[in-house]
C-alpha cells in the first residue's frame, strides 16, 4: 500500500524556486525510495511537499536519512517545517 507524507515549510526569505529546483535535483542524484515528490507554493514564504512512497516500510527505512536531510536543508535554506502528516493511502483517483 502506498504511503503518503505531507509537510509544509516556512522560509525566512522569499522562496527562490530556482534554488528549490536545484535542491530537487540533488535529491534525485542521491536516490530516493519515494516514487514521487511534489513541492508546491502556498505563498511567497511557504511551500508544501507531498511524497509518495511505495510502502510504509520504504518510508521507515528512509526516515533516518530524511531527518538528516531536513536538518541540513533547514539550516542551509533558512526554512522551518511547521506541519507534517503521514499515513497509508486508502483511496486513489487516477485518470
């Protein structure tokens, strides 16, 4: 069963989406167990993230690395996570 992680992040400065794109490239290069990751704009200082993992087990196996990456990005990008929710995907709509 897919496992979904949803977070929101406050940025000290206005979001630089070019830097965000570069950060996503770094994630891609490092390799991720997540199948999909979306970063979206909430306002000029807040972004949301949705990650889709193939299973809860794949998420749990990655949590230590994810926690370390979050600490680094929080420091380097001057951002702070202000919300996190996660759980199994129970219903899906696709076209």
